[in-house]
């Protein structure tokens, strides 16, 4: 690398630096469904009482990752009840 290359690094993003240096750099873009699942998991583990957190949160940790949109909607309805 030349001196100009080192000076321009400060203005580059980490991904651009990694590509320039030949590193593999990937960042998975989260879909709206992934974000919704994270919110459901948080709500299921923060219900207000320890017992509900353990029961509903344990179910959510085991199952929410595999939910489709209909299942997420049904689970959200359950959490709001």
C-alpha cells in the first residue's frame, strides 16, 4: 500500500476496507419478520412476573425463530391478552 492508501482509510467504511484488503465481510440484513420475532421474544421474556417470564419466555426461545407471519400474529395476540 502507498501513503495515499493509508490516508484514505480513515474515510472508508469497515466493509470497504475489508474488501480492499481482500477480507470477506458480510452483514446479514434483517428482514421485518426477523425484527418482529426479536420484539416478540423480548415481550415474552419481560411479562412482569418471573413465573410468566420463565413459562412464556421459555416457549418463545424454543419456537419463535421458526415462526412464520401467521404464527407471529397469533403469538402477538396471545401476548396482548
